[in-house]
């Protein structure tokens, strides 16, 4: 069976883990964590990068940093992973779901203003497939209404919007290093704090609500409980693993892009024949080949497509069950108007395998795709 996802290892992870072991500092915020923070700050230009144990954790930190209160509303797409909404629901906030653009499948910025109420506090955008949302328009709306912008950039490492790295554009950005993402540590993530006014509290919230980071820097003489917080920092073992991946992140992205380009060239004539639609990347965005998906004409055709690939031993998957139609989404959130693009996309989208090492299997994958499409 050719897997849908296969985590790529650089081969240097265990070596760096052995160094963390030798350093004898295993809890968070040691030398490897600092190295990862420096890497992220340098590459994204954020004011402060903080490793977390997941992107979910980084989003939860964002909700705490925004001081959301029960009944406050956060505008977001419904076509996303559950963590985007969960993080805010944990604070008692209400996710307000807005439809997506038919081209990038990102939140449709032209529908955001209609979703704003006196309770709206923030917009949480999701850069689907590592392709940027229309951030200029979104920041303008947020500025006009006094809303915070959080970027769920779980899929967005190394992608840019008008030259800016995804995750570095809103007040806060959340990255994921889950093993299904481009750069990995099994479970893992980072909060990019772009608004310097939030940096100090971000450190505190991540360290159980204590001023421990300041204490270690010698900036305060007592280490004590100062805020509501939790434990969001990963151990040095995980940071060492991630450091090995970050060292090779450019090469990983380059290799993924080559596979993405091959899918895209293969699918062009099929798109011209009306058999499918390919991903669309706007000219002002660069992407990181996080995902290659196809939009097929109908749910029936997608089901048949996945079945044929499975018979040929190739894993292809679909997502997301829209949050607005999920049991928890209905209980905790609400929709702003109808969400026809979300519903239709959720029925028709299929993700093809994309991982470093797939290169040598591409003929087999594309043959199976051709057979599944009757092409
Ligand atoms: C993967 C993903 C997450 C969750 O990431 P974790 O690191 O597993 O918590 C959140 N949002 C989106 C859009 C994702 O793709």
C-alpha cells in the first residue's frame, strides 16, 4: 500500500536528540528550543517565536492572549480542522462560520463584514493548503472594526503573501509540526507573536502563568504566579528533533514543490477537458506544496475515484467535514448565512499523496489517477 502520508526524517534527528540527552537539560526552553526560536524569528520576522506542543496549543494561547470572554465571537471559515474553533470555544467564545472563496478555498473576505456583530472580537483565518488568505483586505476590515487577526498557519511554513511569511502578518500566527505537515516533530507547533505588546504575556501563559522566563533572564528576583496560563512548551527532546528538520526545511520544501509541480502539469489537460479542477495559487502568493488536491465534479465521482486508487494500493483522502455541520460546531458555533462553497468543496475535494520520497512512485500514482478518471 502506498501511503497517503509518510513522515520524512532527515537522518539527523537522533544525533541531535543524543546531544540534548548529553546536555542533561530535558525540560523546555533549553539550547535546542532557543535554536528553533531563533530560526523561526529570523525566517518569519515575528517579534517572538515560542515553540508549543502543537498548533492547537498555539491557538489556545492566542485565545488566552486575546482575553476572550464567554459570548465573544470569532469569525473563521467552516472549512478547516477542528482546532481552529476548539481553541476559542474553550474560552467560551462562539465561532462564527463564514464561507470560503471558490478559488483558494480560503475564507471569503468579502463575506466577513456581514458576520460582524457588537460581540465580534477576532478573525481567525486559515491559510488552506499553505496558500495565503487575502490578508490586505482582512487586515483592513479588522482595523476598521477593532478586531484582532489570528492566522492559523498550521499548513503555511515557508509560504508567503505579498512577500510576507504566512503566520507573520496578523497579531498572532500558529504553526504546526505535526507529522502530517511539511516540517515535523511528531506533535509540535509554534506561536508567532507579531504584536510586540503581546510578547511578554505570551511567555507567561506558556509557562503556567508564571514569570519564570523573566526570572531566568534575571529581570525579576522572584518567580511567581502572575496570570492564567498552562503548560504549552515542548521538551528539549522534541525541540532537538525539530532542529534537525528546520536545518533541512528548505530542501524538504523544494522536494515537495517538485512533486506538486508534477501533479499540476499532469492535471492541466484533464482540467481542460472538464474532468477536474486544479488548485489555484494567486500570483501574489508563493506556496510550500503542503498539499495537492483535486476538485472532482461530484461526491459520487470522488467516492469512485478514491475506491479505484485504493484498489490499486494508493491512499487518497478527503476532508473536512465542515465545522458548521458537525455536532460540536452546531452546539458551540453559528453560521453567517449559507455556506454553499464550503459544502460543495467538502463533497468534491480529494487529496493525493504528497511526501518526500514519493518521487520514485509518481508514475504509478498518476497511472492510477488516470484510470480512476477514465482518462
Ligand atoms: C494540522 C492543523 C491544525 C492542528 O495542528 P496540531 O499541530 O496537530 O495541533 C490546526 N489547523 C489546521 C488548519 C491544520 O491543518
